[in-house]
C-alpha cells in the first residue's frame, strides 16, 4: 500500500514540476516580451545643484550666453535689472563659461556649446541703481568668489559667487558691475532691453550691447512656483521699447508677482536644435517647477548650426520633442508654445503651418500643456501676418499675457 501511495505522490510531483516549469517559462517569456516593449528610461540632463532650489531668479531680464566678447582688457561692464521682489535679500550669482545658443544665421562667431576662453574677474559688485541710470548708484557691495574678490575662470567652467546681502528699495534697480580681462568671454546680446554699458580703463561708461553677465540673478526667497521660459529673441524680448519691459515674458512675470520666481532664459537667434543638445542652458532651466518652451522661428529660417539652411517641420518637431522629453524626465510641468507668425514667404510659411499642425499632438505625447501663441499674434483672416511685428511689441506682449494667464490660472495656482 505504501508503495502505491509513493508511486502516486511521485507522479503528482512530476506533473506539478512539469506544470511549474511551463508556467515559469511562460512567465519569463511574458516578462521578456514586456521589457522588450518598454522604452528605456530617459536620463535627465537637469543640473543637480541644490543652490538652484535656494537661490531663484529675481529678474525677468534674460542674461544667458549667446555671443562672445573677443577681447577685453580691464573692461568694466554694468547692467540694470528690474526686480521681482524688493527689500533686503540674500543673493548668489551663477556663471557658465560656455555659449548657450547659436548667434546669427551661420553661428560663425558663437554657437551652442562653444567653450569660452580663459578670463579673469578683477572685481564684482552689486548696487542700488536708484530708479534708473540717471540716479546715483549707492549701496555698492562687493561680490566674492570662494572668499576672494577676484577669480580666474577656466574654459567651460561653471561656478557660483559667494552669498551677498543687499537691500533694494521698491521700484529701484539692482545694478551688476564687474571688471574682466580675457578672450572669447561668453556674453549676452542685450538688444537694448535694459541699460547696459561698459568702461575701458576708467573711461566714461557708454552703451554696450555685448555684455558678460551672471546667468542667474539669484535671490534666496520663498516662492510658490519657479517658472522658467526658454526660447528665442521673442522670449528674450528683443526689439521692444528700451527699459519698458512690455514683452510677453516680462508681462507674465509682473502679473504673477513676487510670490513666483520667473526666470527668462530666452536668447536672440536661438534654435530648438541648440536647446536639444542638452547642455548647460537646458540643464539649468530644468531647475524649475513650470517651464515654458517657445521655439520655431530660427529653426525654420536658419536651421541648426553647421547645417545647410532652415529645418523642415519634422526636424523642428524632433528637436522640440527632445526638449519636452527632458522636461518630463526632470519632473517639470511644461507649456509648449507653437511658432508665431513672421510674415514669411510661401515656402517658410508652409513649414510653420506644418509644424504648428503637429504641436498639440507633440505636447500631449509628453504630458505638456499647449498654448496657441500664434493665435494671439495674428488675426483669423490673416494667420500668417505678424499683427504686432516679428518681434511683438508691447501690445502683442499684453495680448499674449492676458490669454496665457486666463488659460493657465489653475495650473499656476492663481
């Protein structure tokens, strides 16, 4: 009897083992198939630096690098910045010795990823600029680097200043002033947005459009959200009235108020292809809660650096997709603007139309919000016409701001 029971148990175990083996093989096959279908996780290019959480933007004037100063010998640069929050604040300033984006159609003088040359900071100060350049500069406060008033900067180096406390009264300007010597120093083409001047060897200060600046005018302040706008000259605000700050990005920043930090990372001549290289420009911008992405114009007209002309719609969409993918990986809420009207010829307008026809779908694919930028800057009767100019004026900025705030009030917590 025991022998019979043993035989029955052995048979049962054999069947069970066979069944388990079949299930195991099937499970492994299913998992392998599932993994094969899964896309690899996207590695974020976000710069991991806690200081970007501590020090947030306190001006809506863009200060990125889109050009280079070929040579400077003890040149003092001065720039005026309107603030988002006034009063006594602790500041820290972030720098990168690399060009962020390609300038001009061919990028011969400056292109995305170009390393700056060696240069030396002789001195740096932040000051109270009063209500404008005609007022006396006061509260001149030294900015130091690792405890020193001077610093030698290596090619491609990134660095922060030491913290410094400054009290800027309501409606006064913060003035940044420093003296540098070197070659191929990355700088900003300010395009007459705010007062930027320079002085050589102690001479009088005169207007200067090519100004090396910190990439972040950072202040230690509590905010509801950090909002960043990354784009081209229309985001930067180029060719709008001097020191009026009526371009769309500035208007949105002012509408949001001091409970928010608005960081303008717009740069003249910039392309989505520059941003999609995942360099310092995009990497630092991803240190935000909400990121506005606004490209297309220069991609359509000029194309990527080293290319053979303007990009087609699929190419531009590919670059924008990379940016949105990076934003999604970094955990940013993203708002995608479509390409604005530019009074293009028939060929370029066809590219813009084709690109804009895909942008809503692209935004949806990467979990981004979509904003019909073009509709605010044209009329239904003439959608290709730039109603407020190729670089929208103050009226255009107002139209964009009003539509944006209405659409995204809930997202922004307003």
